[in-house]
């Protein structure tokens, strides 16, 4: 069976849109055909997995032989002095090569001789990579030593925040001094408080007008940042406004007209206000802070037009604060350009996952992913999981999975960009409050969301960008807590998993499951999937997706024409 690489597209603000997988997307007819052969499918899972593993190992072995041949050819060109230098560095290379070959041979034998009594054997392992040592997240310095006011210290104590994290210790004094700051720190390291606390202190000194504008790429993150400002600024009677899409423009304009202290916005909606209402730009005349949270995503080309329009309306004399968990090429260039006047802080080198996160995988055929997902959902108590987030690649997959779990009486809610904003907020609040323990989401939920009860993250679809894997699994194991991430890996994901393992510097562990036990409910799951697919078809969801795609294409064409005309 030829394993073909199939891409998955992301649409909208983090994964909305039609399922980009052109081969394995189920239609109603496909489901009927598969349902008729459920027993054959269940019986063939082991054989299928073994075939995929053998093919993968053969490809890997062939690639390694080619690399070894190339290495041998290169070594013939090296002089005796170079060889002696190599021997001094590594010892005699010949025994090392023999030992490496024996080790690889043992790994291949272990994988191919596996009886496949549980889940299929691990995907081909990567070359081991040394993991960067993680510094302690909390410093020995107190908030008092950072120069914060007493009322802010009281707010921190009430929230149970006793000592600052490293990013807070490093950035807060420089922000209070009036400097621009670029902060690059891992997920869950307290970046929001690192800019919120000094902003609130400056606001207390001059509480008139809009003091700070915080830009963020997703609506859910905007509401979360607003919540944190409200808690930290409770003693100051803070007024804030959240300006995001999906909410009535007139009500938002009225909120802005009242000159709130802090505005938290997504770039697209704020641009609409600035261009459609001539009074809005003047509201930002007294702005002291511009914050780009998740700056790597905001500085991406997708927000270029919106950011340019916003920056033209802001006063040049202000502090600019950029915070991100990812260091991209754009951020590196910005750092180099502003190094002489901006304070730069990076708590670690490279994009890494935290040490308290246990990362596992299950290697399975694509057509039984839903069966394994449902099994995990039904064993949450055994795994001591209070709540979990399931990440999918598209809005369609999210909606289908929610209908599927609903048919199986498994309580869940879903979050994606095709939902109206009130429904998105309601879904997130239900999950945060514990009304439902399962949230199915696209990558709109992969950035910044901090929900302490999330003990497990499941990647139903693997992200196409390795860095997005780090952001997804960063929704658990935050602020020093333990957590677990489980990825459902199919034959189409092997190369992608290699890239992820190379990025994070470690190999994912296999989660052993008894395959016969998991597949007991395959008939029930396929029944539920057929019903879920019918519900999607009858609801007009596909038509909504297509209409949205057409709108986006039209908008991009208009923007391109405007850019060309300018």
C-alpha cells in the first residue's frame, strides 16, 4: 500500500475552513462503504500497521545508506591531518561506526519483530538531540524589588503570585523606565503580567484617556488578556474595551468613545473602526503603550495591511512592547534593527516544550483515528484528567467530532472560527467553568489560553508547522504544573513528526494501548460518524465554508490591487 503525503490547509484565524485533506476526507457514500466492511477493517489494522512500519524502515535504511555513501566519498578527500584531528575529537571512528550500526540494527529488529499486540510500534526514531537545560521559572527577586506600587503588590498576593517569573523580573523594571521591550519566553511563563503590571502602574499616575493598546491575533486571547487586566487592576477601577470581530460595531464604537484605560483588540476589527469612524483615531492621542502579544504571529504577512493602518493612527512617542513564545525571522530582524534602543530578553534558546510535559503518540491507520480518540475520551478518569483540549486541522473536523461525541453521549464543546462570536465565548466559558471537560478546537485555541485544569492535549490532526505543535501542547503543563500531550499519528504524519522531534530536541514516547480493547467500539463509533457527517451535510456548513473562502479571496484581491495602486 503506497503511503502518499497529503497536505492539510488552515483557513481563517488559526485553522478554520474546509478540510484540506483531499484523499481521506469522508463523504456520506464513503462512510456507507466503510461501515459495511467494519469487521474487515478492524481485523486488518494490525497487518496494515506492520506494512507501514516495514515500508518506513526500508525507506529510512535506504536513506541512511545513501548518506553513509556520501560521507565515505567526502572522507576520501580529507587529508591525514584532518583525520588525525577527527580522531582526537571523537576517538577512533571505526569502533564508533560499528557500534552505531549495531544499535540501529537492534532498533530495526525490535520494531519489525514486534508482535503488534498493542498499538503499532514507534515511528522511526530521530537522531537524539541534546535538550537545552531549563532554568527555574521563578526568580529569587521579589515584586517589591522590581519597583511596583503597594496596591499592585496587594493584587499579586491576592492572586497567589508571590515571586516574579524570569520574564517578569527582567522586563518589568525596563518597562517602568520607559524603554521599548522585546520579550521572548516559553508558553506559561507569565508574559501577560510582565506587561500588564507596569502598564497599570503608569496608568495610576495618569488615568486619563486610552493608556494602552494591546493587539493579539485571536479573539479568545483578547478576552483572556482583558480578564487578567481586570483582576490585576481591580483596585484601580479599571475600564477596558475588547474590540474583536463577530461583535456589534456600534456597541464597540460607543465603548471606545468613553476612552477606556486599556483597549485589547484584534488587528482586523480595530482597522475597521479607525477607517470607518473619523473620531476613533483621535481617541489614541494620549496612548503611552502599544503591546503586540504573540508578536511572531502578528508580524506575519497576514496582518501586514492591518498593522500598517493601525500604526499610522498612533502617536510616535510611545513605548512598544513585543512578547512572543516563538523567535521568527521577522522578530530577529526587528531585534537587530532596534538593539541600540530596545531591551531584549530571551529566557531560553530555541523553541522548546517544558520539562513537566509528558509527550506521547499512538501510531495508527488514518481511518480508525476517531475510534482511538473516543477510547481516550472514555478513559479520562483512569488517566486522572480533569479536562482536555483536542486539536483538529479544520473547522469541519471540529464540528464533525463534536457531533460524533454527542452521538456517543460524551460531553464536549467546540471552538473554531466559523462559529459566531457569542457561541465561541459561550463554548470557552462552558469549558473553563468545568461544565464540559472536553474542548475540540482549531489553532484559534493554540495561543496564549491559560486554563489551569487542562491536564491533557490531544492532537487529533498533527499541525503542519512544527512550531504550532509547541504552542498546542503549551496549553497544558503551565506555570510548573505537570501535563500530558498525546498525538494520533498516521502513515501520512511520519515525516512531520520527525521535524517536530527535531525542533523540540526529544523523541515522543509511545502510549501503549491494547488494540483489541480499543477496537471493541468500532461499530458504535462508525455509526456515530455516519450520523455526524449527515448532520454536517444537512446544516449547510459546507456552503458557509465556501462562502467564507470566496469572501477571503475577494478581500485579498482588493488588498493586492490597493497595494499595487499605491
